[in-house]
C-alpha cells in the first residue's frame, strides 16, 4: 500500500475570497458534498471573518452547519480571532484553522494587530477550546495554527525563516494540534521550501504539518514536490486553482487540486481521491462562476497514458460480489 | 559567483512546429538575435526536416545562415537524419542536435525507422562530421544525441529506463558530444526525472547532458527542479511556452523560458539572461502569432519583490566609471 498524502480542499474558503460572484450557501455546501464524494477527507468550508471584510462569507454559519450536517469529512473553517473561533465551534465544526502572518506588516494590514498580539489571541482560542473540552459529552475541537506569508510578503519582501520557526514553536507550546505553513503570495521556491519545511518538521515532532501553496509565480507544484521531499504529507489546494492574488491580476491562485493529486500520485503516493469526480465538480463550479479564471492542466490535457488511477480502477470494480 | 545553469531557447524550432502562422525567415532570425541580446547562449534556430513534413521549416537553410551571420551565440538545429545534418553543416551551423525516439513505436511513426536504425544513422553523421574535421581550416561541428520520449510515449505508454540508458551509452560510444534527454509528451514526473537523470549523468561522465521538458501536464518546472537536484545544468525552453502537443489540444507546450529562468535563479543559480529583454521578445512574438496560446506566470504576475535580478542590477550600473 502506498503512503497517503492528504489533499485538503480550500476552494470554498480561499478560492472564493476574491471572486466577484456571490455563491449561495447551498452551492458551497454542494461543493463540500461533491468533494467528500470524490474522496476528499477535509474541506475548509468557509471563513469566520466579519462580513463587512469579506461579504462572500456572510453565510459562514449556515455553510458550516450545512457542511457538518453532510458528514463524512472533516469540515474546518478559517478564523482570524477568538470571536471567529467561537462562531465556528458554535456552528458545530470540529476543526478551526487560525491564521496569523509571519510578516508583521502583513499581519497589521490584515487584522490590525502585531504578530505577537495575534499569538496571544491564539492562546485565548486554545483556552476556550480547552474549557469546552471539560464537558465529556462534547467532541474535542482540533485547532490548527496557520502561518501566512511564511515564504515572503508583498509588503515587506523577505520573511526571516527563524521568525517563522519561532512562531511554529510558540503555536505548539500554546497547544496547537497542527501547523499550516502558508505561502500566501506565492513567493516560495523549492530550495526555500525544502529548507524551511525540514526545520519546521523537526520542530513539530509528531504534530501534523500541512503546506498551503499558491501558484502565483508558477512554482506551486515544484514547491509541493520539495515539501514532500522534506517530509510534508498534507497540502491545501482548490479545485480549478481558484483564488487569484489581488496584487497580481491575472495570476494563478491556490495550487490546483486536480493537478496536485496527479503530481502526488505520479510520485507514488496515494490520495484516495477520484480525479474524474473532481473534474465533474470543477465543471459544476465553472458553471456557477462564469468569467472567473480556472487553471490546471489535467482538466485541459487529461492524464498521461502511463498514469495509473489505482483508486478509480478499484472503484470500477463492483462493490459487492454478484454471484 | 553562483553556478551557471544554461537555458537554451528552442522556440524557433520546437515552439513553431505546430503553429498555424508561417513566420518569415527574417522574423525567426530576429527571434534569435533578440534572444542573444537578452543573454541566451544557445538557440535551436530551425529543423532540417523535409519541408513536406513541416512546412514551417522550408526556410531552414536561410534561417540557419542568417543566425550564423548574427554571431554571438551557438546556433544549433534539429536534424532527423544524415541529409539534415549535411544541410545544417553546409548552412554554417556549428552544432547539430540529432534526435531519435526511445519508444520504438514513436520512432517508427516519426521517421519510419526502428530506434536501432536511427542509432546506426547517427554513426553516419558522426563519420561525416569527423571527415570534415580532418580539414584543419574548418571548425569542428558539435553533435548532440537527443533521446525523445525518454519519460513515456503517447503511443506505447511506458518507456523502459534501461532502454533510455542503453541509447545514451550507444550515443556516447559512437561519439556524441552531448546528450539531450527529452520528455517529448510531458509524461515525466519529478521522481522519475531524478532517478533517470542521475543514472544518465553517471553514464555520461564529463559529457554535457541537457534536459528538454514539456509542460503538458503541469509538471515542467517540478521536473526542472528534480533534474537540477540530479545534477543537470542545461535546459531547453521556449519563450512564451510555445509548442503545444498535437495529442493534447489546449495543453501547454515547452517549458516557458521566462519562468524557467525565474525558477533557476530563485534556486540560487545564475543564467546570465535578462528577463525583461525576454519579456520584450515575448511581446514581439505574440504580435507575430495572434491566436496562439502563450503560457507562463512571469509575463502575467511579474516577479516577486524578493526576487533579486542580479544580472539586471549589474547591467544598470554604468559600464565605465564616469569620473
């Protein structure tokens, strides 16, 4: 059995942050359900930011409740503060992805707090979660610590790797269950990714570490390969590569889910995901978002003749013997 | 000083093979001249195939003579047989890139010969070159041995790595000065590239080895990174990523020269190439080829703030002191 790499769909959150069309809560929940049916284990279903900041997420509570009702996958949400975490947990989510920026300038611009203030705020979230966990009837909520602009920042340029490592250490000390290391603006390159992720994995010990890459400058899949080399086994991506950067018009957004699966399975790992079902989901989303730029080569070029879609082949077998 | 990686422009050959618009010889020569002015050391300027096969190259002799007259860079041409090599050398080229397919089926379809017959034909080219070299007034022509479909074939699927290695060994034994290992249909993945290129570099010893990747399935730059890891220091690419595959409509073609330079320099190597001058060349080619699909993120998104264009910075310095 090949080793598993976990591909987590972040399209309903990061993919929608900048699109002009407002999707309905029903559509976002359908996105989650179809992703689950394709074999995706975890979806970042929405963001609990103030609706005044990102109107697309005014329906965050409704989407979260709908996703939880679907069941069969881990429904997570992005939160920038304690209030967001409380709303996410009240909606029934079992996972909360907190985010701060390693770049001080980016963090100030994003949430009007210093990075250290955001780290202190994370402690409040962990305390809140731990208080809730005292009630044995309640499921323990998993809290991930996300580090945005880990590979560079459009405002301040370089981001010191020791600073990213220090934040990772603080997150773990405070009680983060998982780390998400994000290349928010696509500045990372494979040498940098291999170096930083090796160091973070050493720091993290047994705690899971995921990477969140953007393909802004075309290095998304090269960076995934480098992170895999370093030992990372979980990646965020968006169907159709949605989620362009406001600072690079026309540029690519998140790494593309379909293409990432193709890469990862080509390298000999398994994802448990049915690419054909994902391409069907992509077509549905394309019909919802006319005029948006979708990326990815699998959708255009298909798959090489040499690519073995082991899972799909398995699924084509009858599930029960028909004797 | 950073280590050099050699980026060779193959756009005037591989980039034009499938485009509908016929460029004039003058335009192709301008392409070469602008590439040279941007700092590119080597250009595959044309292909000496029968004009009945690829009408775009009916002007091969004229383009080759024009490129040689420009000077200041290595002008090479692709040749499929002895006759092509003779025409290339008669036109004054100092480098000939012979090509055969590791896939028997692909070689038969392409040049109606078995791979072994193509290897025998290569010997004729080396003999021809060696005869010419007996005249001390003539410059020794460099002959590269290209191996197409080294990472898979649209007709026969998998291509045995031991077969590719054996061809590499035969090429070197016959007298090839250089090897070009080509992923003609974009089937390669980083694990495969690292494995095969490591083995080929061991086989090649001190002979230069270049990789020729296509981005058909989006893994082009991940494969460049893997090849660099293995020790490869020369890559073929085309400005604007021209050169789509006839078997994958809408798919990407050659790896994109601008993006490849960005990747390679991000990894800490130097190329000696001015990306801004290349982007200007791209705009010129776009004006010549309306309706063709150009790829690449540097042209769309620019370059990260953190990217240091050392060479351009150097060039911005006055060349002479103005005291």
